[in-house]
C-alpha cells in the first residue's frame, strides 16, 4: 500500500533491503531495526544540507538507540558525477564522524526508488511493526543551522518509540535531489 503526495509515492511499510555498508558487512531491514522502530535516512557526502545536520544526526541517532530506535543511512547517488559520494569517501566520512549507524551503498538505486526517496537528506521513521509514522525534515535548518530549532526528527522518533505513532504535523524534508543514473 502506498500514499501518493505531490512530490512522490512512498510505501507505508518499510521496503526490504540488503546493502553493503562502509564497515564491510551487509545490512538488511531486519538487522537495522530496533525493538521500538527504525529511522531510515537517505544521505550523501557532498550535499550541503546533509553536511549541515551531520554532527547532529550522529548525536540524535546515538540518543535514539537508547529509546529502542535503530538507525540506518543509505547513499543512493550516482557517484560518477559526484566523486565525493564514492564508496571510498563514504568510508572516510563514516569514520571521521563516527557514525553510530550503518552507512550503506545503494549502488542500483533500487532501494531509494522503493522508499520513494527524493532528496538528501530524506527521513523515514517507522514504528516497531515497520509501519511509516514520520516522513519529514530533520529540523528547520537548511544550508545553515536554524538557531534554537526544535529537534523535529528526534522528537518524532521518541514519540514513535513511546506511543507507536508519529506526530500529526510533519514538514517535508528539503535538500539536494538524489543524483539518479542517466540524468
């Protein structure tokens, strides 16, 4: 079952995946989820929107683990035009920022298409049964931090962990478009 919005169509249940991580291991939907839910993030290395929230993502995902929320980041860009997004550079960034979540390469871009991801960063928050509860932004930041911005993504995922339901008000994420092969 899918929801249709002006921007995209996306699945209400988390699609399966099995992708290679920067740690050299394969990661799946089952291995990534936590007992209270899962945060799936589509990110990359070159996007200024991702760069702006990267350190706060590390903080928030580390804290969310304490609430029983698993987190996983997926890079779906075609690195042929954006070498900064290569797998070798993904490894460097994951190590440099000490990502507390698997950072996975979606080389075929099939996973991004299955989720309906359209930009980096793009966030999908799932409950314990892997039903979609949040499809929104990190916070009000764009290319620069918004001082005093609410931790919208973090608060939504904590709410999901506690109640199984996401917030009724959600603001779509903004960022760089996913760099699709052949575009």
